[in-house]
C-alpha cells in the first residue's frame, strides 16, 4: 500500500516499505539502540536483519501518518525516556524531510533491554 500526496507537480506516491526503511535507518543512528524487532516476534525478543520489519507505518487522513517503532535498547547509562525521545525526533525529522508528508505521531515500543 502506498501513501499519496499532491503538490504543484502532481501526485506523489511513496510505498510504506520505503518510508519504513528511512525510519529504520534513523532509529539505528540513535545512541543506545541494539536493533529493531518485528511486531509479530516482539514477544520473543528476536532481533531482525531486515530493517523495515521493526517499523509500522499507518496512513492517516490529510496526508499524514503514524509510525510505530519496536526496538531493543542497550543499557548505556542513558534513560530510556531520553533514548525514546531521541528516536521520536529523529524519525519524525527524517521521514517528513524524505516524504514531504506530516508525521503526526511516533510511538516507540521498547521491547527488550540488553545489558
């Protein structure tokens, strides 16, 4: 499924997979993150190699979207809330810049903590 927006040049469609990959790259650049976890296997704590599988993009009205991120965090002396806020800001900025669409909400699910 694609997300679409219109501008002066016409209609622009971007796949959810492409948006997920951009979001995944920005998550992995954040300090304190070990990896992403698939939504289906988050209860098992399995880190995955396909980056976009740990990101769920939901299409909202008015050319906007909601993004859920499932991560494994490393205990590195930084609070979980600070890491989550860093992820939220990074994903929002990267996706909005890439897609030209509004990210209404980024929800960070910390599935596991590695020590």
